[in-house]
C-alpha cells in the first residue's frame, strides 16, 4: 500500500521584548537560575498580571505579514495542568479567541514549484520554566527564569506532505520573524522551537489518520530526522497489524528515534476558562494600521526585487535575502562596486560567506565590510586586478592588512593591461615551446590552456587573462 504523510507544525517564537508578557522581569538569556523570576512569574498570592503592549504590537505585525485577520477582540485563558516548572498551576494563553486568525506562507519546493501552507492561528501565551535533570543526583532542578517569557504560537494547517516540506515551511517562518524583528530566531537558546503533528493515511483517503505530536524540536535537522523516523514507525506499526495511538512523543537525538512521553491530552483536559485577572484584548483599527505602516520589505518581496533590479538568478536572490542583514550587506556591496550586481553576488555568496563560515563568525563580526568588498569587486571590473589576484587581496583584507587599493599596491598585484608588454610575454612563451606549438597547429587546440598558463606564470599572474587569450589565439592560429 502507498501511504501519504500529513504534517502540521506548531511553532513557538519568543517575542523579542526586554520584559516578560505579564511582568517587568527581564527576558535576557543566560542569567543564573531563578534570578529573573519576579512575584508575578512565581504566581505568589496577591499579584496581578499586566499585559505588555509591545507583545501585542509584535503579534499584530506577524499577522499582517502573513495576510491574517487581526481579531478586534481576543481573550486570554487559563490552561490548567500540573508540572513542576509551572508555578501557578496554569499557563496563560489564548484559546477560543486568538489575536491572529488565518493567513498563509508560500514555500519553495525542490522541484521548483511553490506550495501554499495555511496558517490556522497565532496566539499569545507565556512560557513555562525549565526542568533541569543533570547534576542533581536523581533529583530535578527548577529554573523559572523563562516563566512568563512572551511567546507567539503559530499553528499551521495540516498541509505539509513530507518532512522536507515541513523543514522548508519552518525555515521560511524563521526567516520571516527575523525580518520583522519580532524574534531573534536563536534555536539553541529556545527562542524558536517546534512541535510537530504527524500522521499517515492510505493514498486517496480523505480522512486523516491518528496523529502523534513530537514535542520541543529545536533544529531544522532534528525536525526532519524526527519526522522521517515517526512516519516510518507509524507505517510499520499499521502494516504489522497495530494501531497508532494519539500521544505526545519526544525525539531522542542520541538514538535517532521518537519515544512515547504521555498520552495526548484533549482540550477539555486543560479546563480552559477566561482568565479573570485579564480583560479581553481590544485592538482598534487605527492601531492595526499604525503597525502596518512599520512593516519592512518582506523576504519574498525583496527576493523578487533583487531578481528584477539586479538581474540575479532566483537561487542567488533567495540566498542573499535569507536575512535582512545579508540583503542590506549585498546592496551596500553593489553600491560600492558601481553596480556590478552579479559579480558582487558571486563574491558575497562565495569567498565572503565561505570565510564567515570557516571562522564561525556572524555577519556583524566580519572583518571585511560591504564598502571594502564592493571596492574589491570594482577593481576586478575595471581590470585593476585579475579574479585570481583578487582572492589574494581578499585574504589579506580578511587578515586585517588594509583596504583593497593599499593591498594591491603593497603586493604589486596590479594587472598588466599594456598590450605591448603582454604580447612580448606571449611571443616568449611561444618561442620557448615549439613542440606544443606544432601540436596545437596539428589539431590539439586544447593546448591553448597550456599556453595561457605559461603566460600567466611568466607574468606573475598580472597579465589580463582576456587579453592573453585573445593574443594567443591570434598568434597560434596564425
């Protein structure tokens, strides 16, 4: 039997506010355990939550970016369950009336097509604390620094049909929230994580199979591996006569498998009811329009503009618009290069990104700025240096040896474009290689590369390659 995979994702994005969703406690990462949990976060008697207005602004911004409906009235509810890192005994979330409803995200598939993934809702909620199981000798430590951290939970429709589609959707969403400036997207710190719902059904069947939820996946690679394993597990289980049960599972990174965590709860298990300490959230149309005016150029819009304005291939434009910072760096490089858009793209995606990755640096920590890189590209364009020599210049720039022009001068890398000087070297190489000349004229035209190499070697790599090729062909063919 052929099986079809059905996947929906629930992505938790930590909103980039300085304080928590219902208290003034800091959201900064890396503090000592329980140093950033105030009485509101701890659920102490007599304290009341106060909604952080910036959280609302960020969630509305997201909703507008995905074409969703912004609810004029939404409600915070209490989601009741017991867990050691949930000090109040309930989590404040939104249930029946979320702030953001509907919307979509378009993802690019490997076959070059585009697929639209629906977004069911995006609602505001507070994060729980964190249970720590290491170094406590059979006990569990509780760190409540994350308790009350603002999250927007983005729930997709079950529109994805493979783990790779799920990863493409997750990556697209990751790019979007960083473009909007509402989430730093740091998966290692828990700022962007995913719960995946997955089921299988026979091809052609309309109704969904029983789904399992895989909790707290915090890397694209783990999402793909966990889903691949879970799909195979469910198919094997059904084909061997068993039944998939609705449950929550965890992905074991070491073993590369999912394992059962608990039976999946239904909504009524959480006894949702409106939080009596929080008024309904009313969002006025004027506020929505105010937020709309702050939307940046979104990733798809920027990619399309790069293709049209700079004449870039779709792949190049996609890579260069992965982040706002990268897109801004590229445009500044093109400006400094005098408009050499494609060559600038090649250098940014090639040598520049390669050097960043090799040294493990973020873009903002690069020792080579956009203006310097653009100047180097301009020197290749105006034939001051050859492409080969430019790589040597770039390495010196990366090592902090100065700007491109100073390095070119100091290292004597200025390209020879004097036709007379190049012709003299060409004549010398031809005279010193009579056997290869005879073979070339006898039909072995691939020896042109040999002659080019000899001329470049004799000129110390400074001769203009285009002129070398043209002169050699003229003289060898003559």
